[in-house]
């Protein structure tokens, strides 16, 4: 599997072809024929002597058009046109070809596959969104009712005592009076 978008320049195939499977990208299991850049290197060249340092690229800016690619490789005074038939997408898999050599053109988020990725849509239906909003409104209404009811309860039960917020009528309780009232009203409403 190719980790980046590549331009093929040399292949192990004697016919000057390479085969890629793009099932990971478009679901097609048919092999696609691609070719290395024409006349960039001789077929008999030793792969370690590729003219890498002498080459420069002029390519399209990264875009999401998978079936469109234009590039020019300049090697000394010679120029080579690169098209879609020389272009290998990230995620495609080399098949029926032992090896290839190529130049990396786009990496990471700049690859054509990554440019085409979209955020996964929400799997929640409109009814679920509506129900969630309604439940939120009901909860907030209940919370407001509880706060108002606890305030009235404390005011009514106070009768001039200062310990109402701490423990109610002076009995030792686990919860303060106002917290017990919150639980009671929350359950009631």
C-alpha cells in the first residue's frame, strides 16, 4: 500500500507497466494499468543511479480531483510531462509487479485521498435531535421548579430560626435541610 501520492518513474515489468488496485479508495477490485514516466530513465538502468538530485517538479497544488493530475519533471535540460497514468494514489496497492521506483508528490493531508475525506455524518435522526432538545428543556424546567420550591420551603419553615439552612429543626440529620428538600422536590416533579 502506498503511504503517499507518487509519480512512478521505474518499474520491474519488462513492458513498462505496473498494476495497482484501488479497492481501498473507490471499491473497485479491477487492476488499473499505470505506466512510469516515459523516457525518464532507461529500462536497463540500475535503480540506485536514478537522476534524483538533478530533477525538479512543477505540479498542481494539492487538490481533491483524483482523476486529474498535471506535472512537469525537469531533469537538466530535458522536460517530462506527467499525467494521471503515471500517478499513484495513497492507499492503492501494487499488484502483479515486483517493485517500482517513484517520486513522492503529496504527503499527509495534502494527498488527494485526504483532500476528499469528509466528516462522517451524524447517525442521529431528526427525531432523536428533537427528543434530546425536549428532554433538556424538561430538565431545565424541573431544575428551576426545584430551586424555587426549595427557596419557598426554606422561607416558610424558617420562622425566625437561623439554623434552617444547616439542619432544619435542630435534629441531627445526614443531609442539610435544603439538600433534603432538593431531593424531595426533584422526585416530586
